[in-house]
C-alpha cells in the first residue's frame, strides 16, 4: 500500500472521504438519528393529531396527520405511520411515506390541463370543458370501434377502442362504479393498478 508521502492530493481526499463515510457518526460527536427525532418533535410540538388511513392500497396502513391552526387556516405539518396500528406498527412503505405530497406538493396540478391535438402546449381549462371533451371523445371512440358480432357471428357487443385503468386512490365503491360504467359502454380492457 502506498504511504501518505506517495499519495497524490486527489487520492488523499478520496481516502479521507471514504474513511468519513464508514466512521460511526457518534465518533464525530453527532447522533443524527436523535437530532432528526428532536427536530421532528419540535416541528409537531403542540400540533393536533388526526388519525387517518393511507389511501394508496388495500393494506390500509394507519396514519397520523399533525395539523396546526394558522391565521384561521389549518396547516398540515407532517404525516407519519401510526405506531399503535396493528397493521403497520408505525411504518409506511415509500409510497405511503410520501402521502403528505398529496396535500402540499408545490408540483401538484390543481386545475385541468388540456393539450390540443398536434400541439405541445398545455392550457388550463375549466371542468365543464374537460368533461364535455371527455364525453365527446368517449362517444366518438365507442361509435367508431363498437363490435356487435365477432368474426364467427357471435354477438359480443364490445368496444375495442378504449381501455380503462383504475388507480390506487380508488375506494372499493369507486372501483365498483367505474367497472359498472365501463362494462355498460362495452369496454373489455379494464385493469386496476394498486401502485400508481
Ligand atoms: S401504500 Fe404503503 S403505506 Fe399505504 S397502505 Fe399500502 S403498504 Fe401501507
């Protein structure tokens, strides 16, 4: 192994960084885990605890949402797993751990966006516009792709030009309703994705 005298400056820095990465943090006088917990306690001090359930999948992990009143508005401070839940015992999967983003993400799209055919720009539209557009497109697609009989003459009455995918935030009732609606349109390609 090369002595320190033989090391280039770059090798010395690399060796130093590797050594720091594997050294116990307590050896440096820090306990980051405790510091993180203290920071969280400070953040939610005096907050109201609201119990809820993760909306993403059928595991049904329990959540605690911490809220605070601020100038007449309810502010969501943090969401974490409920340690008293026999289902998740305080843990959350990576998706559930981001559930706060459902409410507070700066990147959340809050208004319908529409991109006209052949264009690259998204435009903000109101709900009346997008619902009418959706209904018109569904009707046109169904009219154009409806199959009353298959090649063997069997009556099938199906719409082959559309597919439907449910999402993880669906409740059982929404999933039931969506399936009924799609079946009534003759849609045969129906799928449910619990992890989207
Ligand atoms: S998405 Fe993750 S945190 Fe949410 S209920 Fe399912 S397993 Fe639990």
